[in-house]
C-alpha cells in the first residue's frame, strides 16, 4: 500500500476494524451453535418442552430432526455462515428454530 492510498483509505480503518470484530464474533457464535454439547442441551430442552406440553408433536419432530441432522454432520459439511450481522431469519439456520414458537415450514 502506497503512502497516498494509505492516507486516502485511512477513514475506512474503523469500518474495517468493526468488520473484523463482527467476523470474529460470528465465527465464535457459529462454533457455539454447532458445538455437540450445545446441540445435546438443545435436544434435552426440546424433550422437556414436549413432555411438558409446551410444543406439539409435529413441531417436536421437526426440531428434533433438525438438531439430530446437525449432530450427524461432520464439521466440514456444516452450512456456510449466514449473511453478515444477521441471517438468523432463514428457516434452516439453527438460531431461527427456537423451542416453543410455532413456525410454518
């Protein structure tokens, strides 16, 4: 990077820093979401909610299948990162399927 381009791009440095931090946070969140221990805990919470009558059988089976699919996938085959700073509204994203919320497929 030349001196002139360095001076011209200097105002963008805070944006690049924020983007870098956001990327690191996204990576950490994805590691936590796809962690087998976290997935097993979500499966346990799902079972508890079903047994308590908080969710119906159809929702339970759909969510259970999704969690079990995530547990069976090797780390390299897991879905790519969602769009930056968001993307949890996609139906296949694990954070979009909260227990106790009725969603139509």
